């Protein structure tokens, strides 16, 4: 019997395949691009490996690329068509079930199966990583924290892969509001592995959520060689860098990051990169700093994708680009397509189970609010977003990512003269980020609009510094 590096017996495995599996899992934990080739080599060596086939399915879905998910489903279906699941050992049976649920778009069921798996096998790093990413895609902060926290006691202090587990745990702590603990745990992970980009990312989030923007820039600057190349997370960490720059008034640096890292001319147009570009430019749009040429290029990239209904979080960022580029008809068309899709009966097994609820409950309302904002109908924006503002996590992403929508609500509350709501929203924000320049300057705008500050008059766009 062949085992993986964690001591799990592998079904339908060879020693060669087990070596490729171990290499693939390590690459996955550190977001290295050699994970894909390693999985392909694993399946060449052990084509009947249930863990290998599940691994390939997981990779096909986690990038939120519809074409990759479709290809992964075809491949997995071919493998599973003659599979006797009752003959599989328990761990492999659970990996197979999780992959099937994920390929059907049932993110919640896949997450639950993986949680069941790691209760029995808490040292299954593949299951922990994939479950953690599903918790992120579904915005489930408690499970994002506790899935990893519940497994950590099974990992020895000197285990080489305890570090990336700590990085995941730190991100779950941060999304659960435990910022000091998250920073400490994340830094422990970085100390163990300086190129642990997910742990770096977790620490960066703690600076973002506490309004420590200068500290965030300094933290990333001190580790530039560790996070800027050779991993799948470099673009997203550059996005964080750009957010810090915006908050500290350095708009020029934020735009330079956009042009060189988020959406350069040679961009491959991956959804996760385009949504970061949309999220940055939308913040500039709210501040009244229009970026027409950049919006045009970004809207073209989203239009070229012409994605089917797949992940509502991506749809929202496509609509941001269409609105920012002055293409309301494109935004209306995407909204109409999703409305039509929701009215149609789903095909059994299609990749839509979770996304239907995400789209209906959160994605489409946010898209409609963005379109209303573009039309200057700020009262409509408030009417749409206020009832769902505490449910935005249901369509995935992090607090930092979803803050673009929260800022949209605040800006429209100011523009619509909904001063009581704007006061409450600012009070909430200031309690969490007392040192945020945006919060202080927006508070001054509210005071002026209410006639309680030194200057009366209308409320303008969000303040830019520098």
C-alpha cells in the first residue's frame, strides 16, 4: 500500500503517483503555478486515483472560470461513469462526493462533505485547503476560521505544512473580526515560510480592516520578493497594495499598480484579476476620479469573456466595469440575462445550485444598485442596498472586497439626503476604523450637508487625498 506524506493510504496509487500528489499538494498550499502540471503528472501515473481525479476537479472550479469548470466536469464524468463508489475506501469516497457536488455547483454540499472528511482525517491538507477556499467563495466567515481551527491540534508543531494551515487560520480569524489574533497567527506562518502568500495576504487584511494603511504598505514593501512573482496570488496582493495607496492619498501609485499588475495590456483576462481591477476603479469612480480609458479597456475584457451564469460575485464586477465605461446597455443586458436564467428551470447537475441563490438574493440586487447609481438615482440605490447590506457575505468574497458595495450605499445615502442613514453607516465604519481618512473626511461632508459644519452646501463625491 502506498501512502501520501501525511500517512494516508492511497487507493489505486503507485509510488510515482504518490510523489506527484505530494508535490501537487505542497504547490497548492503555497499557491504555486506548478500545481497544475503536478496533478497532470499524477493522473498520467495513476489515472484511476480517486484523490487525483478529485484534485483535478477542485482545480477546475476554484478559479471561477466557467470554461475550466466545464472541462473539469467532462473529465471527471468520464472517470466516474463506470466507478463503483462502494469499493472506494472512506476518504476517497468522500473526496469523490465532494468533487461531484462541486462540479454540480453545490458549494454548500461540497463544503459539508469536506468538513465531514476532515473530522475523520484532520491531516488531509487537500481537503482542508479546498474547504477553506469554498468558505471564502461563499463568504462563510465562521467556517473559514473553524474548519482550520478544528484540525490544527492534529498537526505537530514542527510539521512543515503546519505553517500554511496557520496562514489559512489567520485569514479565518481576520474575517471573523479577531484582528490582533489573526495578525499574530499570520505572522507566525510568514516567519515559518516567508513565501507563504496566503499568510501574507491574511496579515495584510488585518491592516486593511483596522485602517492601518501605512503599516500595510510597509509590510508589503518589506516582503516584495516574497509575494510579487511565482504565485497565483500576486495580482490580488497588488490590489491590496493599491487600496492602501488610495487610502493614504497616493492615487498615482494605485493607478500604476492597476496598469502594471491588475490590468496590464497583456492581461490574460482571468476573472479573479478583472474583478480586482473593477473593484479598484470603482472606488476611484465613487471618489469622482473617472478613468475613462481604463474603464473602456476593462469593460472590453469583461465583454470578451461573455460568461454564462456561474458566480454572482464576478457578475457584479462586470457590471461595475460596464457602468464605469458608460455602457449601461451592457449592464442592462447582463442583468436581463441573469433574470431570464433564474426564471428557467435548472438542468439537473448543472453548475448553478449555489449560484442561483447568490444571484437572486445578492448578485442581481447589487447589479441593479450599481446601474441606479450610474443613473444618479441614489434613492433607488439606498432602497436596494440597505435591506441586504448585512447579507452581502452570502455571495462570497472578503470584507475588504465587499466594502466597495458598502461605500456605494454610503455615498448614495449622502447624495440622496438620507443623512440619518449616512450618520449611522459612518458611525459603524468609524468604530471599526477610527483612523481612516475616508471616514474622517466623509464625516466632514455629512456635517456640511446637514448644516452643522463650517461649510454648508451640497455633498460632493467621496474625498480624494493627494
